[in-house]
C-alpha cells in the first residue's frame, strides 16, 4: 500500500516523509539515502562553505540516486539577516542551476528569491512556527508549509505552540498542503499527522540517528540513549530560542543569559556553529558543545538505515490508520 497525499503528489515522491535541512548534517549521502527510500532528502546549503561547494554537494547527491528512484533530492536555504556576510544570491543561483525541483526555505527569503525559484518551475516549502507566518509565506508564493511545533529541535520560535494545536490550526487556516515538523519519529505519529490535517511529516533528529547520516557515532549514541527530558532551551533572552541537547555547556549559557539578558556577545563563544561542527564531525562528544536535537530521542531505539526507517514508519502508519478506521461503525 501507499500513503498518497497532497505532498507526495506535489513533490513527486512515494512517501510523505521529508528529511529537513540540518546544519552539519544535511549532506549528500543522507539526502540521497532518503530519496532512494522514497522520501524527500534535503542538502543544507549553508553547511557548505561556498556556493561552489554547494554545487558539488548537490551533484554528488544526484549521482547517488538509484535508477528508478521514487523520491527526490532538494535543497534547504535558510536566510537570516544576522548573516549579512553570506552571498545568498550566489547560493540561490547555484540551487537554480543544479536542476533540483524542491527548495525548503527558512528565515526571511526575499521576494525576488521566491520569484526566481518559481520562474524555474521549482516548488517551495517554507518552514513556519505559526499559521500567521505561514499565511504570509503563502501570499509570497510558497507551495507548501512545514509547520514546526514547539517540540522541534533547533529554532521553535517564541510562541511555544505544540503540534496538537498547531497542526489542527493548519487544517483550519491554510490553503496549501503542509507537513508536521517537530517531535516526529515513528509511524503512529505519521498517522496522527495525517488525521490532524497534515499531508506528511518532516523529521530532523530522527534522521540524525540513521546509518547514512554523516555525523560521529558518539552523537548517534547520545540520541539513542537520550529521552524526552534530554533537551533544553537556550538563547531565549535574545529571542532566537533554540532547543538543544542538555549538558553542562547549555547550563552555562543559561546562567550567562540570566546574568546578562539580551547580550549575545556573552554567549556567542559557547553557541557558535564551529563548536558543534567539531562535536558532529570530529570528537563525537555530546557534552562538548551546544547542538540541536529534539525530545523525539524518547522514540529512538536504534540506528537504522533510512530505507528501514521509512519503510517501517509507513507500514506502522498504515496499521495505525486501519486500526483507527476500524473504530468507525
């Protein structure tokens, strides 16, 4: 059986499962493995040091696709005003020239970026943490929305809306397909997302704990051992809240925020990306940096291949939906 949804039709994929963009995780090997398993795999643009490196990474991912691949490879592009030194226009041009047909945007993409993607027959899915922001993205031209609940790893926004509420709001208010993101890790949750009105799911942390994820085994082991209480929030005082793995470094950041609220310079040495690049790519020490992950760790029991994960999720979702349907008399 197949779970055919608005998202699978829109993106031309077999399964309604997306591997979201993740800094220092979204490389070619993972994106291609998700695509080969029938999902949408995303290469993270700004993980690459230059536009030229991104072009090579996308080409590498495309070269890893198997004949008859039923999924797709796309690119995540996050645009943040604070990173003014980034040549976003050059990254945009590389994405267009690569031939990918799906781009996940996050942050504040300029209207001309959206227009350029649309002119090149690309589909845009934009990450939002409220339906208010989602409506603005739709007006700008987004074809789909990733609705990120408070459970998500990374940046859940400042309004703290959980997915039970947020996804139901999406069903009432949005005019384009959307996927549930945040805290998703198994087939029952996929089934729940579909019944709440979503057309699929987006996963980050769960895909980190796969064999194809190009991060250190020490981080994967931490994800398997972690639980629902293994994350915490930092950078609340600078209104750039991030959900991260709980360790002594994150406690230090919280103490500094309490002492110097709103002063990013005090916490920057602890939260800069290079620190967790080292954790992910070199040391594998989960306690040595501030790095994003979600409480979905409670549902991660092992490190599977992407194909095993997606196949199991879809089968379990089908069973859950059949079980729920049997209750209707």
